[in-house]
């Protein structure tokens, strides 16, 4: 970036990038939420009898972009349906909402990262299982993180009445989706020409439009508007925008560039320590830096192992000792994994 680049150009360019990434995240979140609501949780009780499947299921749930996989495992753990090994496994595998952004910025490398996280999570989970009794220190209680009721998401006879008298939430979602489609079609945001990326975004927008038109009010309000839009999307958009602004500042500052390139071990330590924060957002700085080849894969991996988005917040509310136990293990694994890859020049 040129140092003389006007501030307005920086704001506009980073804003456009952030809008596109946020749109992709919204699409992915809605797809996952749509599937989650349709799925049943009858399989959960069977996990109690098999520590091996607890670890495997926890790892796969952790790879699910967003916090739902981690929330599910925390709920199972606090209900004594899953042990400590499964809890450690899911928190290593998950990258929280940052996973959505990674798949938007560098899908191929994001897939590789998830593969590495899966292997590390499975191995660490099994080691934890062998070295502990694999029992939760918590007693059962009525806490449920996110229960999905039986919901019919497409009832043809209800569509027209819902459109005739749309709720506030439905109106907001429809307006923003249509506005995004218009801006995308006009070339104001997104790629200037029609390529696979623009077609993908348009197809995703059409799917969102279909969902926002057809789903019942309860699903739309509780699962899409209150959960995705209010709790996740706005915060993620602001953090993404802020991360891109920080990236512009670093790229224009020779001293900061040199600091990143010549102090890899210090950046690794910072990446691991920042992973303690049980919040989606701050870690996007490392995602954007990696997307511009300003930090190595090892640092992104270390941060991804330690950080878990909002996944640990329910556990923090229930047991601080378990929170610290899991975080300590994950920090150790993250630092060692990052250090090992860094020594191999990755």
C-alpha cells in the first residue's frame, strides 16, 4: 500500500472486502444452522459407552465452522455424556467463526489446516483419555447450550401469509439480502466481472433469500436473527474490517513489517497467548496476516489450536477449573506444534 493512499480509499477498500467475507460467513452459518435444526440428538446417549467415538465425534464437530460443534460437546460434557478427552479434542479442532473467514480467504490452505488440526486433535484426545479416568468433574444439571426443537423449515402453505405480514426480523434480512444482490450484480462489491466467485456469491444469496422467505418466524427470529445476526455476524464483520485496516497499516510500515519477519518466535508466543481469549474476532489478525504471507503456517496453526471462538464460554460459566485445565493443555499443544513446524521452516 502506498503511504499516501487517502484514508477514504483505505476505508472503502477494506469495507468492501469485509462485506464480501461477512456475506460468505452468513451463507455458511445459515446452511449449518439449517442442517442443525433438522438433525436430531438421539445419538448423544450412545457416546457415553465409547471413549473412542467420543473423541472421533468431538473432532468432527470441532471441524464444523463456527461455535456450534464446540457448544454441543460442552453440553454433552456437562451432562456426563462425554469425557475430558472429548472436550480437549473439540477445542483443538475448532477455530470458531474464524474458520468461515479462512475458507473465504484461502480455501485450499484452510482445508489443509483443518486436516492438520484433525490429526492433532485425535492424537491429543487419545493421549488425554489414556492418562486420565475420562470422567467429568461436574455433576449433571439442566444446562443446555443450544437445544434445537423439531422444526419444519419449509411449509408451502405458510409462505404467502408470512410474506403478506412479515415480521421485523424477516423484513430486515430480506432487505439486506436483496440490497447485497443488487450491489453484487452492479459490480459495486465483489469481482468486477462474472467469474466463479461472483456466481457462487449470487447462488448463495439466492439460497439465503429462499431461507429467509420460507422458514417459520420462530426459526428465523431465534436461530437466524438473534443467534447468527445479532450474536455473531455484526461482531465478526467489525473485527474483520478492523483486521484489514491493521493489515494495511502493517504493510505500509517498514518497521512493523520487519518486526513480523524477524521475530517469528515472539509472534508465535503472542499467537498462543491470544488464544486464551474466549472470543471470536481478535484472532482474525493472524488470519489476515497469513492470507498476505506475512506470517508462516506454523503461527496460524498454533493460534488455531489454542483459540476456540465462543466455544469455551459455557464451560467458563460452569467450571473455571475445567476451563483452565483445557486451555492449559491446548496452549501446550499449540506452542509445541507451532514450534515444531517453525523449526522445519513451515
